[in-house]
C-alpha cells in the first residue's frame, strides 16, 4: 500500500486543494476502482501488478468524479447525524420493521441479502458507511417498487383510473408526480409513512390522469375518492419527521 496526492479544484473555491489518496494493490482486484469512505478517505484499489503511472493516469481521468464526490463527502462529515450505519427500518407503510446486520469481510464489494425474519444481512467492507447507506437505499427503492406496484394497481382498479407505468424514485421534494402519458412516479421515502398517506398520494397522482392541474374539478375528484384528504395532507407534515436523515 502506498499513497499519492490528488489536487482538487472545487467549484466554490479558486484555490486548489490537495488531499491524500491511499492506494491498495490487491491480488483479488480485477480492475482499478476509486472510492471515498469515512475510514479510508480517498482510496484507490488496483490489481497487484498495476504500475504507478497507470494509477496516476486513472486518477487523472476520474478527477471530476473525485472532486464531485469528495465535496459531497465533506458535506456528510458536516452532518454527523446522517453519517451512521442504519440498523433498523421502520416501514410504516407496510407495518413492518426490518433490522440490518453487518458483517465485515475481506470482500471489496458489499453484498446484501434478505433473511426470512425481516432482517437484511450486509457483508463486505462495512466500514464504508456511505456505500452501506447506498446499498440500503437501493434495497428500499426495489422493495418499495415491488409493493407499490401491486398496491397502485389495486387503487387504480378501485377508482377506475388506469395508468401506464410506475416509477419509484428517491426524490427530495415531491412525494409523487404524474406525466401526461400516464406514468406515475412515487417517492421511495413513502415507505416510512403510514399506509393511509401512501394511499392518498396514489389517489392524488392517479387523479392527475384526469386533470393535469390543481383546479377545483381536480380537488373534487380527489375528495370523491378520499374525503379526508385535507387531514391527511396535514398528517404528512408530521410523519415526514420520522424519515431517517440518511435517506
């Protein structure tokens, strides 16, 4: 293992910043890879016989990626409440509680497996908190899509408003959206809210297939299918506080 320095020019600064980069040469590594973690900082892993010239060239080619993600990493460090390993997922939408077990191994790539007892098992370099969080987020997105797909179909049949496609995204500001082509987008974070809220969001977006606006006629249609929609909208603000910051 050896180290080198990477010069970064951040968008908000005119002064270049030099950061140390650790380099690990590993037998089991098949390609060059760069990552940023709380324990290692900037780390490049490479096959055992990779030359320093090739490593320098690889870092140079990925300078933009490194600059962008190093800046995000510094933001995470400034928010310590977000930089931790999640150990529990309270999925209120499905009335489920999943626990997460971590096992540190020599594998470079993290793996995640669902267990029968509502437990997730993550193995690999679990010291890399950022990558662990990304893995859990991907699982949440996939899990939400599997369940929302069935649920949205049921609601659409119930209110007789068909749609074309469901997409699940992890959005910052929107719980959902609907396109003119009938594609419904739902936020992954809805899994942390009660099922009455999720059902309302589904109705809200399905009604946009009839009215692509928030006109009085649109709200009349929403109220027809969910008479308590005003109270639920207030409930969303309260329950949103239960969503983990790391998500």
